[in-house]
C-alpha cells in the first residue's frame, strides 16, 4: 500500500482528508452483510490497464472515501469491493449411467438411470421410448449429442469451459475427495483466488454441482451425465466455502480463464442490485475481445435477510455486464421458476427446476440432479435440493460449448462475432414458453436445434445480435 500511495500523491491527500473527518461525521467501513468488503476500495487511475484493491486506513469510510476519490479527475473509478453470492437455492445416445452412485439391485422397466432423474436433458416432444421418455421442460441433449458425434466432435471435444465458482471436487487433497463421476482427464489447470494456490478445490458443493451439469463424465456406468461431456473443465475458485466472492477476485478469475484459453466462462453467482462493478466489466470486455463466451445466472428471488439493504429483486451483475448471456430459470413443466427474476437483461431461460410461478398449468417441479457433496461432509450423493438460476446458467454454458464444437457458426468469424453468433444461435433456436420477454428472453434453450447442421438450417453467417443493454 505504501508503494501505491507514493505513486499517487493525490490519492494520499484525498484519503488523508476523509480520514481526518471527525468520527461522528464519517461513514465507517460496512461489513460484508451490506454487500461489500469493509475498509477496502477498488481504484483505477486514468492510463492504467485495470484497477486494484486498496486497503483504507482506520476511520476512512468506504462510501465517503469512494465519493471523494471520484471527484479527482485522474481517478477513472473508485468503488467498494462488492461481494457476490452463489445463485442456488454403452450407447452415446443413451449413456450407461444408472442415476445412482450405488449399483442398481435389479433391472427395471422404468427410464434408464440418468433419464429417470435428468428430465432437463430429455426432448420436450417427439418419439419416446420406455428408456428415453420426453419431458416438457427438457432441452433435448440427446439430439445434440447425436449432432456432435456426426460432426466428429462428440461431447464438445476440444472446448474448454471455465467454471468460476466455489471450486470443483476434481482431485483428492486436504480432506476433499474427488467426485466419483469426474475423471482426471476432464480437467485443465485452474487457480484458487481464495486460497491463492493452484488447487481450486470445492469446499461447498455448489461448484461441483454446476460443473457436473456442464461436463460430468458420461457413459461410465456411474451417477448421471453432463451436457458437453468431452469438453475440458477449468476450475477457477472465486467463491469461498459459504459461496461468497469479492469483485476483484472475480475479475482476476475472468482474466485468468481468458488468458489460459477458456472458450466459455460460467458464472453462477450474483452481486447486489445496486453494485457498480467497473473491474468486472473491464474483465468481461477483455473476454469479449478475445472471443470468450461468458454466461451468468440472472439471480434468484431471495427473502430479506438481517443486515441486508433489500431483498434480491433484480437481475444483477455479472448477468447485466457487457456481452454476458444472462439466464433465467425454467421448471420441469416448462414454466418460469418462482425464483427467476424479470428484467430486460434476460437473454434466455434454461432448466433450473423447482416450483413454477403462479398460473403455471403444470405441477412438475423436480430439482436439477447432479453428483456433488454436502458441505462439511466427504460423502457424495445426488441431492434433491439444487434449484435456481445457478443451475440454469450451467445448462447454457454446456450448450454454448456444444454450439462452438458443432461447426454451425461457420468459419473465419472474428472473436467478437463468434461471441455474438453463439448468443444469436441460442436465441434463434430457443422455444417460446409464452412469457413476456423480460421473464423468458428468447425462450427455453434447445440443445438439439442449436447444434443442428448448417445444411438443415441454412447457416447463420456472421449475424450479430442487437443487445438491449
């Protein structure tokens, strides 16, 4: 900090001025319950590539100091370091995954293993068999798997998806065990921005669940299936064991994923409604310029909590950030989930499970099933309490990986055009659920239609997507 203060004398003067305000008049550093890190600011001066975190001296209030710094014409931005929270409340066409971590006791006439639980991966209509039924809220992963096999890129082989989250249980270390439904070959090197090391292991369960939907191992006779089952996963830990993460660490996580060659970044977390996030926005623009698709949960309706300014009632960052695909949640019955927030930023909806909004004619409301562990245990299971836009975003990231691998976007796109074309393809092939655009965006994603060969769809060329934000 001393080195930084010597470099920028105006900053010293401003902080000194604010710190000198009598205690009775100064705004003290607010606790994390108010949505940002106490006694810390994110500051960027004109000419710098990006901002950095700055610890404030005792007596310098976060909001008051930020306001004073913004009055300096040399300061590009000065903002609290806001805190995000996780958004959760045999044949390649019919994987040999039993839907349980145990061995089935006897053959069953019910849908085969994974299909009995993963309603979200089934087709919504068309031919059905006892082993592969249909599901109103399904996105037809089976059809997409077929298309990618025909394209020579089964399971989105060759694509890297970075999962910015609580980490992933991808290896055993320090009391954390490897998830039985991942293999070491599925992972590329990641980073832990909480522990500041190269072991981004999950201490919560949320990140492992999200990663499972995106690319859990398939056709291995264990547990369930992933969408882009041959894509590589890059674990980037930016949320701690209780599912909270600071803006500066999240921004660094985005940049890490981009510079280490991720093709898609999944962000199943949200900040407070009022948060201004210049450091994250800079990182998102960097991802866009490099051709990296960014996907984020729209956020869940949450009750008012002690110490919070307001309930979570808005679609919030990073879903509202530049060039991010913002995702709402849909139910097994093809309705909008009760938790899914409305806003102009919503691009699409995807399976999030749970209860529907009032007025939905369907009573189907199962959660999103995936293999993970419960906090404070080392026991892996397929829990039945994961519902929300965190799960929905994971579906979009998995399908985005499949779109990139499928070849339907055509060759020779610029990096920015490639990002726009992925969203265009997802929106153009989405299924209208009959809700206002602010609730459903373009509708429910359809993995099979989004990966259908160019010969069937006529191609999309270099179509751009008009953005509403």
